[in-house]
C-alpha cells in the first residue's frame, strides 16, 4: 500500500525531492515507438524547454517517463510580496487570449 503524500512531504523543513512521472500503459513520451511505429521525438524538445524554465535543479527525460529534482520550501510563500506571487503565477500560467488558440510555448 502506498504511503499518503502528507507523510512523505515535511510541512516545516525545506528539502530536495526526487519525483518521477511515468506514462500509462507503457506509452511513449518521446522517441520512436517500435510497437506503433510513431515517432514522438518532437515532444522531448517541448519538455526540455519547459523543464529548463521550471526545474533549475535537474531533470532527466526517458522514452516513457521523466525524473525531476526539485527543492520545496513549504514556508517560502510567507516571504513573498504580492508582486512576486503574481510574477511567479504568470511565469507558469501565462495569460491567454479568449477566442484564439494559444501558441504552444513549450
């Protein structure tokens, strides 16, 4: 049985965490899928661009999963100004124009 996340993440102490995200049913994230014959290599560039901007501590991208090394400071937001909160939000969620298809940034 898996351990609940509330017991894995320390709510007081800043720490580094190793995270893994795996594709379901052995689907390919990037690279050439020998079963279907599809080539998903273009996705790797999207991930590299996005992760490079968001994960300064390290990452690794495999054909069907990726690893992240992230630093979590649970009390950092208490030191942020309103402007910094807005800047951080806009960095990960840029505004969209309604009625138009957004251009993929990554």
